[in-house]
């Protein structure tokens, strides 16, 4: 069967061209307060405020671009670090505002859209992700931003009682929300894995694995690999939550197949980090990642007569929201690439990876046919007939999922993307040696692929 698309020079060239195009398109998002929401016309839509999650994601993306040596990306990564450090930061209570106005105050600080709003775990996770990745890229101010973001995680977001994160607080870090969500927990895992790689502090990896154990090995396994999204403060599933808001952009009712794919990828990456550090690896991790992938694929892909993933299903696997989100396809491609790589690293043969290679090709073909309007320009949502839709998302808010999709097939499962690029691992995807056996790698642009 051979490598197929994996390792094929022309396929890697296509991925690289899309990486460059996405980073080029995203430059239009830069505004004085951070990074704005790109509208349908490719310009910032000022009807949306400057949101923390978008600024964090874009800073992460441009930090990856800086690590790859793409000219101009350092400037935008530095802009992200500066605005996270000053503009979006709450200088009175600590932490970061969820959203600020486009206009700055007289001191160059952000003006919160809702001064009595809430601080959210989901959004703070992207600050940690951005800070850790910018630190891997050695950007000015990133180390200080990372220390602050880590301290906030320790003080407010990590709940030692459950080994899981707290969802949100009032702006002054009082009044924790009477809700817990698996989406915020998932992005906390992502940020913790990156932080563990950049700092070398294994506690962040251990916490990430603890969250994965609950979400994947307990909740998903206990629900036929359909992961409940919503919980009470004791982390008991709330299966009817938001039944009346099935297309909610962050808290939809039911099961989200795209999150199953994302959790599969993160489980594989966490397992890779344990293997590389010669730490005990739970036996369930790789098989569970495959089960999550299979459930998401069988429940979500082409289940209503058209190609594409439905957004949500109920707990029997019946589609609820038929719209197709671009990020789900991106996570499917990334998960397929990561699982294929993990199985090969584990000594499995070609037969074991054939399914993932087939899915990888099919889902990329779908993206090329229906989602990519032009190089670097992705339609974020389609309807059930695969025509552009704005039921949940309008415009092109960010490039985070698509950019990672273009890099995942070219990088190892471990370390995380930023650290892997810093170590010169682009187009060198085989497993890294255990940490104690690694040789120092050259940094800098020269010698990078």
C-alpha cells in the first residue's frame, strides 16, 4: 500500500501552501485591542467585540508561524502577546476579560464589553496555550505571560477536589458558575499538554491525563463512546442541558461528534507524552482513542444522505443539528493523522492504519470541495446540503482548527506542535526518543524544513 498521501512531497507541498495562505489571510484580523472577528468580506467585523478566545488562538497560530520561520509572523505573534499582556488583561482583579471594545482607554487598556461579565475557563485556556507556544517561539514577553497564566490556573481554574477545571467566575473571581463543561476541560487539556512540553513540568501532563481519564475512560466509555458535554458542579452529566438551544456555538444539546474526534487526538498526544517521558501509560488510552474516533465517524459522517459531519446527535446517535462545521472536518483529519502515526509508532502494520488513511483522504477531499473558498479562506459552516450557512457562525472568526490540520500530518504525535517545531521536527513525524535519550537540537530558522 505504501505511504499514500503521507510523506508524498506534493501532498506536503499542498499542506504547506495552505499553512502559508491561512497565516496570510489571518493578518487582516489584527486590531489595536488584539485580533478581531474576520467577517465574510475578509475584513474585521466590528459588530463583534475583540474576544479573548480569538486573540489567544491567533497568537498561538502566529507563534507557530514564527517557529516555522515564515516572515512576518513574529510581528503578529508579538502583537498577540502584547495585547494579552496589557489590553485584554484585567489590571484590577487579575486574569483576562472575555471581550473588550475595539477602542482602547486613555492608558491603552481594553474596555470590557460587560464590566460585570464572567471570566471563563475556556477562554483562559487559550491564553495559556498562546503563552506557552509563544514561549516556545521565544517571543518577547511570552515567558512572563506564561508565568501569569500558569499562576491563574493554579489559583482559580484547577479544582483539586475533582481533578478537573472550574467553568467560570464573576469578574472578581467570586461566584463560581453552577455548571461544568467538557468543552472547557478539553481545551484545558490541550493547553496543559503544551505547557508541560515547554516548561518540562510533568504536573501539567499528569493533570491533562487526569482530565482525559474522566472524560474518555469514564464518561465516554460509560455512554457507548458518546461523550456528554454538560455537567453539574459535582460532574454528574446533565443530558437534557440546552435541549432548547441545540445549535448553541459553545454549549449545544446532546453529543458533539467533533469533540469525540478532538478528544481522540488529545488522548493520543497525551499517551505519546507519557511514552516519551518513560512514565506509566494506562493500557486503555490507544484503544479508547480508536473507539472515540469510530463512534464519531459512524454517528457523524454522511449519516443524512450527504457528505459531511453533522454538528450534534442525541444519545442514541440520531442527528439533531445537521449543519456541518468546518472545525469538525479539521479535527477529523487531525485525529486520523495522529491515530495513524500512533499506531505506526506502536509497531502496528499497514492493515491497522488503512482506515485512518482512507478517512484522512476522504475528509480532506470534502474540505477541498466544500469548505475552502480560496487558499486560506475557509467557510466555517455549511447547511445540510453543503451550502454556506450562518445558523451558528458567520464569517471566518479564526484559523486555529484549519492551521493545526495542515500541520498535524507533518509532525510527530509528541511533543506538542510548538515544541516540535522548535526542535526542528517538521516533516519528521516518527516518534521522538524518550526525553532522557534525546540529543540537543538546533534552534533558529536555518536547518528547519
